[in-house]
C-alpha cells in the first residue's frame, strides 16, 4: 500500500509513542506486580508463622496435661480399671471433651502392635457411639501400619471418620498424635503412644484468616488438618489432591514461597515446616483477590495512555520528511534473507548511519551462514551421541539376582550421557561371577567399548558348554576380542571375581583394574558368637594383569581365597577413589579402604548408602569428571545348606 511521506513519518512517530508508553506501562505494571506479590507472600508468611505458633501453643498446653493423663491410663489399662472421672481428675474439661482414645503400641521386630488401649467412654456416649463403632477408625486407617517414628519424637495423623447413615450421621474430625514413650519415663523407644482427639482447636486456628487458606500436610502427601471439614473426611486415607504434594515428595526445604495452579485458579502460597514431626503448613491466597487493586490501577493507566497517544498523533501530523532509497534496499535484502537467499548483497554508500546499518546487515548475513553450518554439525554430533547412549542403555542392562546364598548390591552414576564403566553379575553352575570394567575415555567411544565387552561376556557365558569360565579364562578370551576389535586404540581395565556358592572359594583376576577390597566377617557378623567377632579389616586382593586390548598374547593370573559366611567384597572403578573436591584434592584409595573397613559389619545396602554419602559429601559442588561405579557382594552360607534348609521347611 502506497502512503505519502507525511503519513509514513506519522506512523513512525506514533509507533514510537505507543512503544514508549507500552514499555513504560509494561515495566511499571511488572514492578508493581512483583512488589505486590512480594508483599502478599511476606504477609502470607507472617500469617503462616503466626498460625503455626498458635497451633504449637495450643498443642503444647494439651501435651502438658497429657503428660499427667497418659501414665494414669497406662496403669489403669494394665489393671483393667478404666474409671473415666478418676482418670481425668485435676485436668481441664477440654481434655476430657477432646480425647477419644489412647493407644499404646509396642515394637515387635520391625513393626508395632497394640499393647494397651483406652477409650473415653463418657465422650463416646456423648456422641451416641459404642466401642465397636469407634473401632472403625482403626479399621479405616490402622495405627500399626501408619506409624513412622522420627527424630522429632511426634507424628500427626488425620483419622477423621463418619459414623451412621445420612439421616443419623456422626462426623468426628480426629487428629491422632503419636509420641514416644518418654511420657512413661521409658527411654527404650520400644513403646509409642497414640492419642485420638478432636482437632477443632487446629481447624479453628487455620480458619482465622479471611483472605488466606491454611492447612497442614505431611511430607508424604497426606492431609493432616484443614479449615474445612469435608477434605478431612475425603482425604483421611489417601494422598491430598494438591500440587504441593509433588514438591514435598521430591524436595527438602525448611520454607518456600511458590505459585500454584488449582483448577482454573492461580494462587500465591507459602510452605513452611511446623516443627511437629513431618508436618508442613501451607498458606495460599487467590491471585485474583491479591491483585484486585492492580486491576484498578491498570484500567486508569490505559485511559491516561490513550490520552497521551491522541495528543502525540495530533502533534506529529505537522512533521514530514523523505524516506531514502537505501532503506528500501535494506527492506528488499531482509525479504530475500527471509525467503532463504543468504547470498544477497547490500551495496549502500550514503556516508551516514544507514550505511553503517547496511554494513552490519551484511556482517549479520555472514554470521547466519556460519551459524547454520555450526548448528548442522552440532545436530549431527548430538545424534551420534544419542545413538551411542541408546546402544549402551540397551545392552548394559543391570542384572537382577535373587539368590539365598549371596547378595549383590551395585551403584552406578555416569559422568556424561555415555558412561565408560560397566558391571555385570550372573550365576552359572553354582558360581557367582561379578565383573567391573572401566574403558579409557568418555563419551561415545567408551560407550561402544563397554557395549562390545558386555556382549562378549554374555556370548561367552551363553555358548560355553559344561562349566562356567574361570576369571582368568574369561579375561584371556575377552582380551583377544577387544584387541582384534579396537586394534590397541581403545583399552579397558577389568576385575573379575568368582565365588563358589557351595564352598565359598573366591577366585579373582585383574586386567589393570583397581584391586578389590575384602572384609572378613563384614556383613553377617551377627551369625558369630561374641568371642568370635573381631574388628573388620579391609584387605586389597592384588593380582597383576595387563589392560584388555593392549596385547593379544597377554595371559592373566588368578588369586584364590577361601571366604567364610559373612565375608564381603568391594569391586570399584577409579571414579570413586579419584573423585575430587573444589580444591582439586582427590578422595583416595586409602580413604575408601578405611571407610569400607569401618562400616564392614553393616548390611551391604547400608555400606552402599554410606559410601555414596561420604563421596558426595567430600565432592560437595565439584564437577564429577569420571563415572562412579562399585559392586558389593558377600557370601551368607553354602548353597547346598540353603537347599537342605528349604527342603526341611
């Protein structure tokens, strides 16, 4: 469309005014919105803190009275004399009108069972409930299955329940408080005390704010208390349908401000620890309510902006000038580039700013061409890396072993998309074989080498008839294959340990890998008598051997060792021993060996967790340069003995 120069300049000036006002409006509104949001979140946080303090104060008063009541109930439950008026004498009426039942749970093995039980008969009669009616609470959410002892010494459960029919219905918003046996002067931690009581005092505190909605939720995602009673009954035995549940399950924090989406509504919320077990408090406010004043200011600002634009339009009608032909050249060049013609040339010799723009435009074209080539090359490399990762993940599937006479506990954390470590474990002919290898380098080449070696091991294991290959035989054959495949360009270290599940005979061969560590009587020392137990000591199972793929003529030796029931072995790669902190200091084999010795009497799973925790603590925020892999395995008792025990059972 053709326009006169006057209207073209008018359009430019009008665009400048609109853009300026829009930018001002945008940033002003954004600044005010952020300030308003911070104010609301700060107010919400203070409201949350205040409510938590009030709840804790209310709960503290009740707990002080419960310290008097619980020993009475415990003694009366033992003698069978449960006289309600006598039990509650000297205590406030609120306690006798809130406490429905007190249950004493005794720890038996790894579970809890009800030991003694007391019901507030007077309170049950007040609600026209029988003892049998009230047992529905435990049938709906059994205490013994929901007890999770924690360091805070207290746990809160929502066990709200409704009795009867719609015509004659009794709804009890129950809060179950689980505390330790310190109320009975018992420090054994074998007894837990559960108090069922009305949580009206909690819900009343939560509904004090007219603007914010507050509720309590456990870290595992179960609703504890809510200002509205309906959610307490709906979610008394299932996870609360709220986006905060996922955050609680995946993160750990003392306090956080966040934005939430509930249905079609946006909320500003605050989340904070209550100090009451694993209970968190949540306070949320509708954004529409919080930003009501902002909408009014926005409308007024728009009206003022329209007035300014009208004035600018009237003034700019008198301003006109000519547009240069060089700008049209730039427009044409831009259209050509947009159509894909990157060879377009812009030849402008005006001696002003337009010429500078044209020069920059030409430079930009050259950069775009280089960027397209660079992007294509990067895409090709990423595709190759993804292919190598797919091959490795498909072939290096971690094995799953379920054998009574032994246990294999692995850990693997790659330093990049394609790792250079591999581990495998399999049982054949009553012999457990554990393999741990480390290819030179990282990325796709290392991933391919590990895949080749894993395939070799699987093939040798599948097609070797009669008996399983010994560690030295396996290394001899794999070495030949790696040498022929990689021509000495890519190498791999590997340690192979083989345990006879009948006799406990351990054979170890090594191809330039870190020597495995061995702890005597580490995992099952409880099977021995008190006099037989000794302080565990880690020993390195050292045996020489050249790296795989270095020479086709390499032959590997075998170290023989007799294991006893309860002994443990650790195979690891140098990724864990050479892990470094921010200062560049390596963790070292000595630290790994000493730690393995000091925790040798624990279970293999506990040893694994402690090793991972220790190395991560040492590294801190330092970058992981190498794959971290280790495998723990032990021998419990001869395989034949386990079969005889199974037949006898």
